[in-house]
C-alpha cells in the first residue's frame, strides 16, 4: 500500500516496549498508532506515529453531535509464534455500514484491512500467546470540522490503536439482568451501527446491575419490551433443545462477526442454527422447563461467555447448564480458528508477518 509514512520514533518505542503483568482488557495501550485524515473529499496519507493524545478543536462536531464510529477486532498468536487476524474484511464491511448511517465517508477496504495488518505486524512481538489473550485493535473515525451547525462534518480522522488484552470477563460465567423499562435502541435509529451513542444509552443500567449483583444487561425491543435484542456490548445466543438460537437481525441489533461465525460453525457440533424473534417470557418458561439449557454472550471482546442466570424484578432464572457445555465447545473451536490452530476455514484467519 502506497502513501504511508512511518515515524522512526514509533518503531523505536515498540521495539523497547515490554509489557508485563496482568493486562486486563483495554487498559494498556501500545506505544504506536495509525492515523489518516479525510478532507476535500478524499483520504490522505497514512501516518504511523507514537501513541499520543489527539489534538482536536473544542468545536469539533464529534464533541457536540457524536458523529463517530468504531470497530473492534483481535490478533492472536499460536504456539509457533504465528500471528493471525480474524475476518478483518467483515469488520471493514461493518465499519462502512456504520459510516453510511452516521453520514460519514466510507473508508476504503484496502486502507482498513492493510492498516490493521500493519499495526499488527509492528506489534507482532507483543501479541500475547496465551489461549484467550490477544492484541485488541480499535479502529475508529471521528468528525473533526470545527463548526457548531447541525450538519455532517466536512473533515474526519481515522485512528487505529492497539492493546494487549486478557479475557474481557475474568470469571467462568456471568449473570444477566433483563431490562424491561428503558431501551438501548429503537427502530429507524442507529442501533445497527457501531457508534458510541448506542453504548452510552446502556450505561445508566449499570446502577441496576450493582443492585441485582449482575454483570450485564439484556435489552429488549423498544416498542413492546418483549423481544430479546442483545446485551450492552455483545450478542445473545441460547441453546434450546438441539438448536443454537439467536435474535434475527433488525435495524436495532448489531451484526456481530462472532455471531455470524458461530452460526456457520454450529452444524459441526450438531446444532441447528436458528435466527428468530425470541419472546423473553417464552424464553424464561423454556429455562424453567430445562428446554433452554444454556445461553451465552458472544462478541469480539467477550468471544463466548456462558450466562449462569437471567434476573428481573420478578425473580431469578438459572440455566441447567450454567458452565455451558456447547458454549465451551464453540469457544474452543473459535479460539483455535482465530489463532490459526484450526485451518478448517483458512479464509477466516489472515496470517500477519513481523514488520
């Protein structure tokens, strides 16, 4: 890819970088980042520079009208020291779907995929090797035009940062609170886009999580508060008899790449993939009867995390298999594929050589 400028200082910093200890998730940043600016209707040069605060005008539209989008993907290392990116083309596609909804310019697939490969290549030595650990990549785009008129920005900045990361959830399973009053997203809005406002809408629920001793919120549809949509930062799946069931996609549900991958992998484990409306009250009945034996959160950050129980103001509904028999098998399969240890779908894992 042409039009790339690499600051030698960034390479010096990464070569001397040796993170140790407990990474946590998203707390430790690599000392290098990539930026690219959009102005006059075109994307400019790509800069690889030392990680540093962004210089942004106080009137930049992102600060006032939340015109921004982001993605999340991971690089994994196997026992042979090989590093792989998992389905970055799908992240590129979703990034541009989000851009269109937020009235932002699309980022060419070549720029998205190649910059994610480049930062992974530069950070090759610090990609964790432990199963489940990864180099988490966060590409995002913000509106930078300094103007207070309510209209789309004319200038934008694409930024890519990286973070060595451990598991998102530091426990074998999570408990989930069913939110029956407030909503995360409504039809016709931005629920299907990966934009910060959707996640901001979920933050108030954390007070209820503390009171109920839960870890995540399960959101229902905004109109009837009846149909399961997704968790605050990940998709929802359940095992009902011999089916892997997940809510069918609407314009209020994020099209998860992990979700898509699991639906395609399900038949190999004897599960029939089913996308349909899930009535929360019917789901609770199935949990009580044992027909719904397990459920789990899935997404790039969480990968697959079993759900021990659902909780609402009327009671608690424990799954008969809270440790997740099928979810554990699916997680193992996913992690093996993501790290290049399983090559049954070689087109999903993109090998990245050291810079």
